[in-house]
C-alpha cells in the first residue's frame, strides 16, 4: 500500500463519517452540528495527526549499535466510547498510519544507514477524562496498547548508495505490538497529547543479518515518543 493510497483511504473514510452524521436531524439541525457543541458527549470520532520521534533498540550490544532517532509522523482516525453512565472512563481505538525508524551510525562492518518503517496501527487505550475549573477544558491521561503491521518502508545505505525493503526474514518482522502511555488535554473539540509507545515485540527477523554485533542477543524493539494534534466530532 502506497502512502498516496492510504491518505486517499483516510480522506474517503472521513468524508463517509461526515456524510453519515449529516444524514440524521435533531430539532431541525444536522446531528453533526449538535454533536459539535456537545463537548461532554458519550462517544466521539476524532482525526489525529502529529510527530513521531522513534527509536530502535538493539538489545545486548552494550552501546556498539549507535542509533539516533529518525523523526517521522502519524495520521489517522479514532473512535471513543464512554464506559458506563457517570463514569469518566472512555475506551478509544482507531486506525492510524504511522512511520518509525532509526539512523544507524557507521561501523567497521557497514556504512551509515537510515531506516524507515511504515505501519498500519490499531491503538486500544483507556482514557480518564478529568474536568477542570476552566470551562470546556479537560485533562485526559491514558494507558493501553497497540497492534501494528508493516506495510512498507525502506533502508537507505549511504555507503553503497542503494535502498531496499526493511522487512524480511533477514531484516525486520512485519508485526509489532506494545504499550501506550501518555496524557492529553482538550479544549472543546480540540485535542493535544504527548505519549510514549513501548515496543514489547521482538521485530528482528529469524535470520537477521543487517549488522554483525558480537554480543547482539537477537532482540530488536521499538520505542516512540509522540506529539499529537486532533479534533473530535
């Protein structure tokens, strides 16, 4: 799936949700209009986009694998639903296109390489919405997890002047999963959050040979600091 195809899919899905919301009426006005003013609604759809500062950790190399973050981005749709009446807990999930990666510094065995990993991700988090003394302003800490599948990417080898797919048995696995933790703030329908994704799944392929570290234990895990902007409706 190319980035252009995925972005088109997101736009069509967003347009479809808007059309669905506008197909019903409440007291002479479209439902989406009343939902827009109901900041304390029991469910919501949201558009999210923002910055990723990802890392890729090579376990057991004792610092031999010198990596730097490779800033990328994410974009997607989420849906949240309140868990019970009178409770400030919301369960949120969705579909997000996200890019991760790393820059691996030059060693004696290989040259400088920049890796980009592109995923489709399903986040599942529990949010606690805390009302504040300010009107229409809430604080929203969250905790949960994510499932992700690799849909593309590239490794740029600057020494060899080549690029190739990052996924395969001798490189990275397609599947990743982990925990999500962070905190958001919302004013009316507008949202901002900061969080961190802790990769728990070993993404090293069965025959990983990208770099030959003497003490590499065969485990590679991702991490990702995120800053997200959004709007709910």
